[in-house]
C-alpha cells in the first residue's frame, strides 16, 4: 500500500532541484477553452446510463509486496494470526467482493518475497471463508508471472535492494496493462488496501465510463499533482493510453531504476543521487505528467517539441532521450504546445484539468510495507 503522506517530502525535493510547487494556469485555461477535446465539454455527462458489466468484464486488484523475504512470516501479509490477517487485510477485500459480484478480484504478491507456506496458508483462509460472503471470486496472483517481470534483463529492478514503493508503483502498472491486453478484462481497477469498498455502480458511474471511453484511464482526484495513484481504473478502450503507459511509465522507469543501481541517475544539477536508489520511491508518480504529455501527443491534441533539437518530437529518432531516462522527471526535455501555447514541461499541480480523475474515498494510508 502506498504512503500518500510521502508527498510532504516531494515538495522538499522540488525545492532542492528547483522545481516550483504550484499549479499550471495555462493548463486550466486550456481545459476551460476545451482545447483537449473535439467534443463538447459535457460529453462525459451525455453518455447513456450505465448498464451492469458482463461477468468477467472487469477485475479489481490489490497488491501486497513484502519489503524483504521473511521465511518465518505466516501469510503473504505480515499478520501474526488468522484473526489479524482478516482484520487488517482480508475483510476489506471481502467487502469489495460482496459489492462487485460480476468482477474477479486478484490479490497480487511477489513470490520471491513470500514463502510457499505463507502463500498456501493465505489461500486456505480465503477458501475457508467463501461461504461467509457471496461475491466475486478472489484469486492470489504472483507478480512473477508477468512477462515484463520474468524478463531476465529486468530482474534487478524487482530485487530487495530497490525501494519497495517503487516496485509496487511499477508492478501495478505492469499488471494493469497486461490484464487489459492479455488477460481479457476490459477494465482493471486498482485500489489501496485500506480504501472504502465501492460498488460496481459507484465504480462505473456515467461520468467515469465516459472518461474511460475517451482517455482509457481515470485516477483518484487529489495529491500534489492533481491526482493520486492509490486508486485508478484502466481500460482497453484507448490503445494510445496503453502505449503511453508501456513506453513512458514501464520502459522509462525500468531504465531509471537500472541507472540508479549503477549510480548513473542524476538530479537537475547533474549530481548522482545518494543513496543512489532513494529517489526511486516517488519517481513513478512524478513521471505520470510526462506520460500524459506523450499520450496527448499520440492523440494529436498538441505538438510535442524536443527542446534538445528544437524540432517536433519523433519517436523513431528521439526515443526516450528527451524524457531524461538518466535523470529525475523534472529534467524532461519536452514541451507540449496546445494551439501554439506552451505548457511548462514539468510543474507541480499539472494534473489539475490535464489528467482525468474521479473523487473516491481514498484515506491517508495507515499501513506501511513491512520493514
């Protein structure tokens, strides 16, 4: 589960690297003028009433990855008894299952940091509780089954010496893209473990369905960038969004993690991070604005300029280089032009208006990954 109270030190980092912590009025103006859309501003509200999603059409996903491998841990979650496991981990998931009978629920874990005995005990408790609630099927799923994680070249990125928050932020995006492309689910819902359960109707209200059709993603409203990644829905309805997630979140983050491990990841002052992997804890969250820049470029909603060449961005020629693969996200060398108006390449508050969001009951995280 992600600590949303981590955001207080993002601002500290912002001050250290010279990144202002304020909103971007140009983006707000662009959305007031409806520059990001060819449709009317109320298009999302004009979608017909939501119908129940066919069985198997969406999956709800939770994730717990242990920071270290502890052979003595009884379950995949660090609980000392079955009662504690239910109270702190499973009961809330059972509530989600009861409210979403048409879904499948996956609990993701890392098999390299949970023993076979712990996995078996956790699964036994879930199986024994099936008669206590009527709802969706609950399945334990190992992140090590994901092809990106299985790639031998990526193994170092998911190792114990990489911050667990980075691993989880990246793993859930990898899982989302995989499940809506190869897993045959139309919608991938992710929620933090302590989030109040939402029903199918609450998840897929008319406005949310409209945003998913248009953008392919809806994130929780809030946070220093205008959104939170403790909840989101990703759909298979926009191929450009899936390409942007693959290219800018997954591929770029893997490169940055390897650079950090090799002491090659630098900040805006071109200094190597010390300790070298610490900055990775929040780096994926900070990369989402860059991902949306690329997404709107693919959607042809604006012109993406490469500041390194003063030419329009060309993926074939430029690749990930302008995205600063060996530096912090604030070092991105791209500008987004909308109707010839320049959008700052990186500014805190950028998500307000730019990123499709949804108001959800996402509390301050009380649980932390075990130490």
